[in-house]
C-alpha cells in the first residue's frame, strides 16, 4: 500500500467499494447479453408523452395509457411492487411497477435495474393515495445500461471542475443547469425571430482567415496544409459582414463562434459566441434603438418580464437605457474632464496623479479609456450606453464630425459588464488606410492585439459602402444576464478547461 493510501484509508476503502459496484454493473450487462436481452441492441422506443405533459394535462390523461422514456433517478423496491422516478428532458415522473401488472419475469429484471439506467415505461396515468401523479406500468423496457455510478442524489454534483468537465453528468444531476441551457437556446431563437422580423438576413462567413481583424485581440494561428499557408481563427465577424453591405445586402447578421487567444476568467473564454449585425443607411443612434428594443423583446419573450434578477440586483430592461459619453462618465466618477486636457503629456501627468498605469506608447485617448476602465465600469449596473470613444481605440469607426478626435461608437454596460460594442461604421477608405497604418505602428511597438492592414477590405470600401451602423453582441454575457449566472462557464456547455494531463 502506498504512503498516500496509508494516510487516507477511508478513501481507499471507498474506491474499492466503487470498483466493486462498477464490476457488478458490468456483470449485469453480461448476463443480459447472455440471455439475448442486450439493451444496446434496441434501436428505438416510441414516446407518446413527456413527464410535464402528463402532469400539466392530468385531467385529460387520467386512466389513459402513455409511454415515456428517461433515466431512473431513484428506485424503491418493496416486495411485489416498487416505485421508480424517471427523468426526461422537461422534468420527472414517478412510476409504480407491480409484479402482477408487468409479469413475474419482467418484474424480476426490473428489480436488478440500477439508478442511471435508461428505461421506457408504458402504463396508465393515475394519482397515488398521497396525491402524486404517476404511471402504473404495464411494461418496462431497459433501453440502455448505465455502467457508471451517478453522484449521490442527496448531495448532488457540486464540484465545479467535475461539473464543467462532465457537463453530461451536470445536466443529469442539476435541474437548474438544464434549465439554463434550455433558456440559452430560447434566447438565441428569440434574437433570430426579432432580427428576421426587422428584415435582417442571417449569413455565414469564414472562420479560417488570413487576416484576423475587426477587434483588439490576439488570434489563434494554424497552418493550412493544402495551400501551404499560415491562417488564423477569426476574432470577430466584422470585416466580412461589411463586405456584404458593400455588395448590397442592406441588413445582415451572423451568430457564430469566434476565437481569441487570451486568458480565462468569469467573463472570458477563448472561444465564445458572438453576434454581429450591420444595417445600411443608419448610424450608432439607430444601433442603440435596435439594441434597447431587442434586449427588451428577448427578456419579455424568454423570461416573461423585463425586470431581471441578477445576483443582488434587479436589472430593469423596461425603462429607457441611460446614455452618457465616455468623457462625461469619467468626469462624473473622477472629476477629471478630458475635454480640458490639452495633450498626451498632460493626460499622462494626471494619470500619474491618479495612480493609473499606462504604457509609453499610450496617447491621450488611450489614457481616457484607462480612466474609464479603472474608475467607471464598476458603477455601471443598470443598462447604460457609454458613447463617443477616442479614435485611438476605435480603428474601424466613423469620426464625430464636430469632434474628430472621437468617434461615433458606444458600448452597452449592464452589471458592470460590456454587453455589446457598436459603431457608425467607417466607410472612408482613405481614412481607413491611415487607421490601419496606425494599428500597424502599434503592433510594431508591442501591441499584440492591434489590427493589420486588410487590402481586400480596403478595396471593398473603395468600391463604396453606404453609411452603416454595426454592432457586436456577446451572446454568452446576455445569457448570463437572463439566467442569473455569475460566470461564463455556467452558460457554455463545454467551456475551455486545462488538460488533466498538465
């Protein structure tokens, strides 16, 4: 016995017990196969109802014969009659299994079934003496044998690492997790319905690209063997969707995975779901109106209300969203008015006084953004559009005609998180080329998230793009909001995890 086992004999005994239980399950399967009753040979089972259908329509279904299928979550054997609880997609229901109803041989087999096995049950709907809606089984069919042991039901599955790595077990054991992902699907469907109703066309664009532009992020890189070319995984959807606006598709959107070679935390995962949309002949004000209306529509349709509980807060999506410029927001929370700061040198001096860290390459506009991140974001709990960003951090955005150092851009913040990012899109190819040059200089100076020049995109702009409003939404963060989930991993079915081999 190893030193570790000597130090924890209780754990060692538990592991031996589990191994014995796993062995017994495999022996049960072998016996079924030897008796020509291999459950894995069954190819289908006709399901007439789900558990919730039966409970919601008991008055109509009482006394009727139904068939359900699902996983045994608990089982009580009591001589000639037993009870089991079967879980399906929307819920669970109890089944009463009696020897006289299913037959002696079938009942003997049922008694050997394990928690975790998947069964089909045919029987009559009734209510027990204690008032529980149940199915009086006339047939029980083993559809799949579970060879593993589910976590003990009383304590459930609470280890987050196991929950994320084994999402299939998490979905079985934690009903609220299943509800979250059902709601996620409904949220995305609701978004599609809303945009389709507004005349938008859903499209698909490449994931493997030669130039991963459209956002400030480090891309993943790979090699395309057939073409002997290095390519990148896209970090945004922007540049291809704008090409479609140039081509005359006036309203387009895409919901898809993007990939950013960055860290993991409660708000970030290296691959996540982004939605971007572009609408010709409107600006960032039009995008604000669309966003506010869409968030309200989705919340009402999926949650049944525009008052959304999130942690200790109640988020009100029903009233008009606050709108404030970045300069005014920084002034409100720090007293510093960047309109009164003459140049980068003065901005750096004030940053030093306020203890804001910056890099040598940063300009006045960069420092304004650093002030916003340091002092303002933590206060933006209720829906707030923060507008008019500095041009230095917005390489694809149209300048404000009356204030050319700033651009027509907004970010929506809710619960201190950025929910979306929108522009009046830059459609001047000459200005765009200069912005790309500035990004190339930033890249050379050490900014790994800077964009590089995309000549084909510039060619598209030279052909001519109409005035356009565009926006990108973090779908995962919207799902977090509407499901009251504290971390992005809670709304990703299979979040990125460090390999167990590391």
